[in-house]
């Protein structure tokens, strides 16, 4: 009786055990999210990366990634991230709030690292669309950490802008057919981020000329890796959109 109870328990644990992905474009279903490696530009680079789903539910996801990248300096190798399945398909003018919470840290494997910790949010004219496509109008990044002097695309257009209880330096520039606007934390790492993303969206509409008719097509949260090694942990992440 005791023995079979133990067997049952170990089976439950193995079903719920963490899963690791190692291949370039591997993804894993993760409750209300999808975890993807997205090693999108590793040609010319030396190294490897793997990403592990720790736990997930409809609301919250926990995961980590390990990477070691050398060569191909100044180019982003990967953006391991979680993408929300439901927080999308709403026009900016029709959003009441977009609460998000992200608690993260780098672990002990950490050396010569160049990269960031950032949201990558995609807007377009259609209600749905994939990132980096002809249907993309804007790529909005929110950098909670900048490592090793990495810089956002474009040039800096404003400093010390107060949004959602934090201060940001703004960068703007074109990439193919879409505009990239990046908010980079002006006060160092934000390891525990609890805000309403709608504060950024309303700022973009009122101050940066983004049309309120644009749809949020994709919200991703993860880490861009350029060089070096790191273990990056998302202890807990959630995002949702509440329409008006
Ligand atoms: C993931 O990467 C770490 C660090 O490089 C390594 O120790 C580990 O064995 C890798 N795991 C898998 C499943 O490849
Ligand atoms: C991809 O990496 C190569 C080699 O480092 C680099 O020359 C190229 O600019 C990168 N592409 C992009 C789009 O960043």
C-alpha cells in the first residue's frame, strides 16, 4: 500500500516534470503561453542554448534558459520568450487595462554577457499577425535590463520619461517595414515588474503618433542574447488584456 502510493506519486511528478527544448525553433505549450527558443540568427555564431518550462497555468508561467554564445559580435543570436495566447487582437483604443507581472533574475552562470531582458510587443493594422512580417506596423520593446552595453535599434529620442512608475529612455528607428520604439529602463534592472502596459500604449498614442486603431498582435517576454553566457530565470510571468 505504502509502496504503491509512492509509485503513484512519482508518476504524478514525472508527468508534471519540467520539459527542456534544445533545437533552434523548438516551442512548448505552456498553459496560457507558448515558450519558444527562437534562436533566430545563430549563423556564424558558436554556442548553444536550451530552455526549460518549469510550470504553467492559464494565467502564469515559469521558465528558464541557458545560453553560451560566441562570435558574430553585435548581432542578436536569440530571443527565448513566452508569448501570450490570449492577450492580443484588441485595438489600442479599446483597451481598458493590460496588467502584467514579471519576476526574473540571472543565475550563477553569467559571464561576458551582452543582451537584455525585454518585452517584444507587435502592433499592426489587422487584428492578427505574426512578428516581423509584412503585417507588422510597430515593434514596441520594453527593456527591463541592458547587459554589456547593448543598444536598442535606432537613436535615442527622449530620456527620463516617467511611465507606469518607472523612468525610461526612448529609442526609435525603422526595421524593414515596421517602426521600432524601445523603452529602456533609465534606472537599471527592474527585477520585479508589476504594471499596466496600457500606460505605455496610451503614451504611444498620445505622444508618439501611434494610431489608436492599431491592434496588439503579439506580446512576448524574454531575453535577447548577443554574446557570453547566462542562465536566465523567469520565476513568474503573467499578462492579460482587459478590453473596454
Ligand atoms: C542546457 O544547457 C546547460 C548549460 O550549458 C547544460 O549544462 C545542460 O546540460 C543543457 N541541457 C540540455 C537538456 O541540453
Ligand atoms: C545575423 O548575424 C550575422 C552574423 O553575425 C550578422 O552579420 C547579421 O547582421 C545578423 N542579422 C541580423 C538581422 O541581425
